C-alpha cells in the first residue's frame, strides 16, 4: 500500500495594518484526527517556498503535524507573481513590527474557525507551536513573548537582536538619504532598506527587545539549534539567548552553516542532511512537551 501524501491548502491573508495581501499554505495528512500545528517563519531575504522549505513542510506533515508557512507581507514576494523576490519597494518598506503583526494575523486566522478554511477536525490549536529561521527565529521568540496562544518555540540559527545599528557614518548617511542598499548575492539585486526600519525600531523598542523579552516574557519552552560554522550569524548569539533563558534547550551542530545545507532552488525530494537533523530535533522537542 502506498503511503498517504500530504495535501496542501493555500490561502491569502489580509491585515488591518496595510493593504498588501500575503500568501500562506498548510500541509497535513487528512486523517480526520486533530494534529499539532507548527507555524514556520522565514528569514531575511527568504520566502515560504525558498529552497527546501516545501520538502520540510511535507516531512513535518508526514510526521503528524499541520505545517503552516507564510510569506511575510513585505518580503518582496507578490501573490501570483514570479515566485521569487521582485517587489523591491515592498522589501524596502518592511520592518520588524510589520512582521510581528503579519504573524499575528496568521495566528488569528488559524484560531478563528469562522474564517479559517482548514478543517477543524485536522488541527489541535491547544498545541500551537512556532518555528523560525534566522530573522524569523527572532520574530517567533518575540511573538511568543506577547501571545499566550503559542505553546512552544523552535528557533533555527536565530538572531539575538533586531537593533538596526551600523557604524555611525553609515547610520548618518542612511538617515540623510532615507535609504541604503544591500546586495542579494543569489539574484544580483540591489535591495533597498528605507530608514523607516530604524524609526519603527525606535518607536517600538520594548516590543522588539529580544534580550528583554526572552529574559522576562518568553515563558514557553524554547529550542535553539545553531551551527558552529554559521557564516552569517555567530554561534555566540545562541549562547547569549541561552544565558537569558537558562531552561532553553540548546543544540550546537558541528559543521553546520547558516542554512543547514539548504540552497535555492532545491530540486531534491529529500531534505539536506543537516536540515533533516534540525527537523528531527524539532519534532522530538515538540513531541516531548506535556499536553495542555
């Protein structure tokens, strides 16, 4: 007998904060039994269908989870567009509180049965977990600190601060010009960052303070997985997070870089070996948690 395959439900979200619709999808095995829900948040210059993320979603679904992932509204993806980063005006207008609110919009959607198109018989919202990679790892920690619906968090190679501080001369030029540009090495794009990112941080410092929120408000179980060869975010960030929340379950993976072996595009139907380990570690972590 052939093993059942996960099904995918795609949907669009709208926010009261902005006018940009943004896409999400959920993958699960339609067993008619309630399953824990994992919501995954991509990182900076990422998107929900980047690299191996669809294979990752199918793997979690095969292991008995509903795996939900979204495109953050201002990540540069256009619903119905090319499927890659193309809206640089939106990208430049993104900020951290927008991302937190987008995630909140998704959680509201999932927990409001009158609007969600996911079958109620398939989801167990008493076991609602967040997972995030890189910047997304920081976002899921911040969201859990402000939202009691979240029961646990897994952060993969996460940032430990969102403070947008560059050298003083860079900050002064950024404020003067209103924009600075970063390169996307994969696509060759020059990607704008408008100074509103700094202004949003300064206006929302308490909400966006990862050290303070992890110390004082993140009461849910936390797993952090970080590679000791991370070329983007130093592994010290993981140790800092552990020091702020000592009951954090921390795994430092020897030989792992920032993407845990992933790349875009990813043409294989199996996860990269390192990403497979991260997935298995996360699944074991979520399964170990007591029922609510």
